[in-house]
C-alpha cells in the first residue's frame, strides 16, 4: 500500500522515454509528422535522454502522436487514453532501457509486475507504484501522484499482457484525482 504523502512535486519521466514516442512518430511520418507535433505542442520537441520531462507534457505528446498516426480514429477520450497507453508500452520496449530490462526480468508476467516499483524508479520521479500479489494470476497495482488518465495505464497493462501472450482482465478504479488502483488478472 502506498503511504499517503503530500505531493508537492509534479511527476516527471526521463527524456529517453518521451523520445521513444517522437522516434515512433518520425518512423511513421518522417519530418512532416514531427513538424505537426511541434505545431500542436507550440514548441520545438527535443529532449536530453536524462532530462526530467513533466508527465503532463509527455501525456500531451503521446496523445498528439496517437492523433497524428491515427487521425480518423473517432475514439472517445477514454478509448483514446487506453490506446495511447498501449502505444506507450510498445514504444517503451523499443528503448535501450526497455530491451535490457525485459531481457533481465523474470520470465513470467507476475514476477515482472512484482518488480514494477523498482523499475518505475528508473523511469519516473515523484510517481509511486505499489504492487501486491493477490493470487497466482492476480495482482493489485496502486499508482499515486499521476497525471495520466486512468485508462492510460489500463491500456499499457493490457498491451503488456498481450506482449506475454496472455488474455486477462484489468479492473481500474480511480481512488482520488491523482491515484488509481488496477486489479490485473489472467
């Protein structure tokens, strides 16, 4: 369980992971797509790999990337956040850190999820994860001090299950305006 804290610092993510979204976009649509993103963000998009990027900015970027790549999706905001979360996972595993991490982690889904709080410390600042094993094929993940829509991590966890070739269920519940709980079963 995550201890109740006074979250005075906004959550951030390392630039290398934001760059994975930008690299995906450039691979998809080249310089024109990048220029579309920069126009939507109203700034030049370039991050140092170790730079702490505000999560609020990263969320805008990944959702704009999704909109540029899938312009006629017609998805509701919740479905769009879910799909952006799926894209987030796919982009993450293309990073050098993601490739090394998945090679070194336990070769089972639950074992990997239980290591999530340690993993998160290398990706985010001021974002907290707590993972509890409930049963052989069920875990509870609590996320605090987050800016992501609740559906974003539902999509990310869904894609992670697909990566393991698992079928399952994710039940998400918003606990406050900055925290959510996810029950993942497979």
